[in-house]
C-alpha cells in the first residue's frame, strides 16, 4: 500500500501543481473565498466526492466513506484564505488580485488536500472507516474560521476521533517534514490602545498633554511584563507593531493609537498579561495627565498536538519518508486557529518542507516573495494520505 500511495502521489503531481497555481493566481481574503470555494467544489464534483458548501460562509465539508464507514472517522483540514500582501514574485502564476497573495502557503494546503482526497477516493474499498475533510476559511483573521466551523457542527455527525493539519515550512527542504508533540504554537490575542492627551503646537510642549510621549513610555514599560515576571520561563511575547498619531513635525496630536499582540502557552498567564497591560497603560497615561482606552480581542488558544497521535504520526512519517527526513520541531510563538480543533479532539499539526534542496535561501512566510518548490506537493499529498490510512489502521 505504501508503494501504491507513493506512485499515485507521483502520478497526480502535475495536476496538483496546476491546482496550486490556480489557487495562487486567484487569492481571496478571509471569509471572501467565494471563487476559491467554487474551484474546490468543481474539482470534488469531477472526482465524484460528496460535500457540503457554504459552511462558515465559504467553507466546504465532506466525507469519503470506506468499508464499514461508521467504525471510525478521522478529519483532514486545509485553510483557504490569503493575506493582504502585494506579490513581488515574477512567475507565470503571479497573483492577479491586487494587494492579495497566498504568502502563507494556503494554496499548497488546499492543493495537497485535494490530491489526498483523490487518492483516498480511489482507495476507498481498501480502508475501514471514513475520512471527513474540511476546507476552512479565514485562518488569518479573528475570530478564526475554525471556531465558526466548529460552531456550525463540523466536528459532529460523524464526530472524528482525530484531526490532521499540514502547513508549509520554508526552513525544511523538499521531502522533509517536522512534528512536535504537546504544546507547539502559541495562543494569540490582539491589543488595541488609544492614548488620549491634549494636542497643540510642537514648539509649546508645556501647553499640551503629549500622547506621543505617553505612548512611548507605555511601549517601553510593556517589555517588563515578560522580563520581570515570575513566570517568565513560559515562552511569551508582548509586541507592538503599529503606532499612529495624526500629527506633524510641529503638531502634537490629541491621541495616539497602538496595536500589538500577546503570545504565550499558558491560559492563566495569558489572562494575567491582559490585566497587567491594562493596569500599566492606564496608570502611566493617567500619571502623565492623560488617559488610555484598552481593548484586547481574544484570539486563538495554543496548538496542542496530542502526544499519542503525534507519536504514531511520526512513526508513520518515518516509515513513509525515512527517519532522516522527519524532524522534531521547536515550540513557536506564531499562532494557528487549528488550535480550536485540538481543544476538542486529538489533533496533529505538522510541517511540510517546501525549500528547494539546492537552495541556501529561506523565503519567509508572510513576505511578498514567498514561494515554494512545487516538488513538495508530492510529499504533501503522499504523506497526508499515508497518515490517514495508518490512523484508520488499514495498513
């Protein structure tokens, strides 16, 4: 069966690459993936695979039934949305949608899952149980498409016993994959601060309450939340990526707005951080004669890879790809809404190497020049198929 899966992944590679390029050329943002969903639906129909459309607005859910389909169900997930980035690559399949780009590899995820479903549908008389598949919108934007799909019942009727998700990883070469059992990716929350003062002439600072100065003190003070905490051993980030005030060289504005993130791996500490941010921001602002409005939008929980499920997946990957091509990953302070699934059922979120074997350059995710070596799709399709078959205990 292993050789059959490898041969089918190789056979379908050209078609899967074409799908990936089609997705890449027509990216759509969160909850706007209408044409993307239509492309997926058309392909599934061509393969005779049943599915339901418009789940969580643009998502697709379906089921491939093997022998004895009620004996066990597993789930496979791919995310669909792109990022608001203008692509700088000059390739034949460059994005034609201005200001939108698949810079996080979701085009690869969708194409890989479609290839996997093609093989599983072809082999459905060879395995026991059922494979539920989820094409999920809005991984990149709160509240996260996973939470909306779960609320609409995608983990019921039938309820999967486990779920797998695959994500591109430019730090690994084609043919390599990475796993980490337990806590893997961080929780995420978004911080919005509005520092309020009293604007005026930049040459007369004694007549104003300067929100720019107040905001500067707040940003610096926030860094001690992690460095001066008793739980600083928990991987944590509090970062601010945007500061804006509608002033000029000689105009001090009335207010300054800040936007940032919280990332960590402990729920109690996560809540404590939020309290510290509010207390620090307000006390500094008020102590300097101004005030600060604090809004913190709760995002995704941390990704937890079920240790038993992940250990079995590692064994299966080593069997399929060779031990030398399966790596243990470090914890990451990036975030993923796949986390919502892992809070409910056992999950395994793993990484697919997409860097060319002869390349010495890493093309970072979320950059305008991100791209993949499309040979990685053969590994992506083959391994996901193999993991599904192994989890259904049919090989």
